[in-house]
C-alpha cells in the first residue's frame, strides 16, 4: 500500500490517503472531502511515501517503456 499526502487547494490542510495499485505523480489533483472546509475540494498530491520527493523539488517519473 502506498501512502500519499494531499493538500487542500482552498485552506491548505494536509491529510494522508492510501492507494493499493499503481502510483500517481506529485502534483496529481484529486477531489476529496476536506474536514476543515466541510465540502469536497480539489486537493494536490504533495508527497509519496518512500520516495522522499516533495512538490516543487523533485517530480516522480515513470520508467521508459523501451
């Protein structure tokens, strides 16, 4: 299971989300319920567990299919 960190684009609250298959890139936008805004908001992925990557520093890249 992959742990990802998302940040609400409205209030800036950060919260974790898990994923069982595949991997999404940093900067990925997901619409999630924000407990602070009390509504569904677009949230931006800022971190992926195990990669050490952070938004604006390093971007995760897929391996070439060649």
